[in-house]
C-alpha cells in the first residue's frame, strides 16, 4: 500500500520531532520533510510533493495562514491546520485560504493519524464545536454585511448547504435526505462552483459567517 507522504511545519523542534516519531513508526505514513515555517514547507514541497501538510498557524517568516494560501494556489498538497490554541478567527482565515481542516495539538496519536487519513481521502475535519462557534458569532451579529445569499438556490440545494454546515459527511447527508452519496457529491460540486469556493469547509464557513 502506498504511504501517505507528510510534511510537518511547526516552529517548535519538540512538536516536529514528536509528530515525526509518531508517524514514522506507522507503515501507513512517511514524513518526507520538516519545516520551521511556511516558506520552508513550500520549498520542501516543490522538491518532493507531499499528500498532506501538518501546518502550525503562528510561525516566523511565513505563517500557516499565508503558507496555506500559496500551497492551495500551487496545488502542492492538502493542509491540516494544527494549533495549540483555539483562535476561531485565525483558523477561519486558514480555512478560507483552503485548509482542509483544523485540530488542536493535544489529541492522541491515533486520532491525529485518523484525521490525516481523512484529509488525504478528501474529507474535511474540524475540531469539535468550531462550526457551532461560528454559528454563534453569526447569531450575535459579527458576520459581514450581506452574508450568505440563498437567492438562486433550490430548496434541495439549501438542504445540502445546511447539512454541510452541520458538519455531516456525504454519507450522513445522503441518509438524512434519502438520496445517494453520488447525488450529494454532485450537489456539493455544483454549489462550490456557483460560489467560487474550493471545498466544503469553506462553504460551511461562508454559510455560517457570511464571509468568503
């Protein structure tokens, strides 16, 4: 079986070394490089393309938010944001720049591995409660003027959008709406194209906050 190739970008030697050890002992993963900032991560990726980046947010020279934007624009791999703190605004910026998900660093090794696999397989992953936090911020009026515009959407499309914002997988949406997973995937692809968004997490953020 082909290994999932990972680049770890974090300004802490301890964090980088720890994650590398965790992944290197598992035959499903291969850490192909470690970087202390986003710029180094991008340079590494250009030499040998990774599948997934484990990306810290706050780093010198180039932070994880800017690095994520460039990685996505250049199609260098998928980004999973890892952070020691729960800052919704910074995480939201990274997600809007194309990160496929975000996790706090205090998870077990097995949970971390599972999240990497999910991102590798195209499923966005969220720290539990993040989308609820965004919904709460919208309710208190912190979203941008105008916000998400449901005009032009069918009732079924709005059902899909709301389900994505609830954090449901394609399988769970299919079960909720009594349609096939393939149909769900087609709906989401069309909705993302309509809004000019790159992935479902960005759609959820846009629906909940009104910001692209």
